[in-house]
C-alpha cells in the first residue's frame, strides 16, 4: 500500500524511528502519566458564530464550552 502525503495522517508510524534510535538512553525517562490529567483545547469562534454560540448556551443554561463539548460528543456518536 502506498502512502499519499496529501491525505494520509501525519506523522506516519515509523517516521521518527531513526531519530529515536540515535537518542542516548540516559536522556530518556519513562513516566506512567496522570490518569486524572485533562486536556484544554482553545477553540476560535468569530463573528456571528460567537453570538450564535452565546444564544444557544444561554437558552440551554450552559456555558459556551459545554455547548461545544456536547456538539463534539454528538458528532462522535453520529460518526460511530
């Protein structure tokens, strides 16, 4: 199967293997991570979309961030 650099996800598996192989092991630390960690994503909304989002949030008694999160969950369920 050939890769299409215009449509395939980037980076591809193996893209950094050579770079990782050159790393000195004393500079590599393994961490289990924090299962309670969260990720904050900033969404940019402009113009009439800002007012529309504010109206939707107010009508639902939610914050604009909650409305965006609902949209993402609904879209994810529709795509499944």
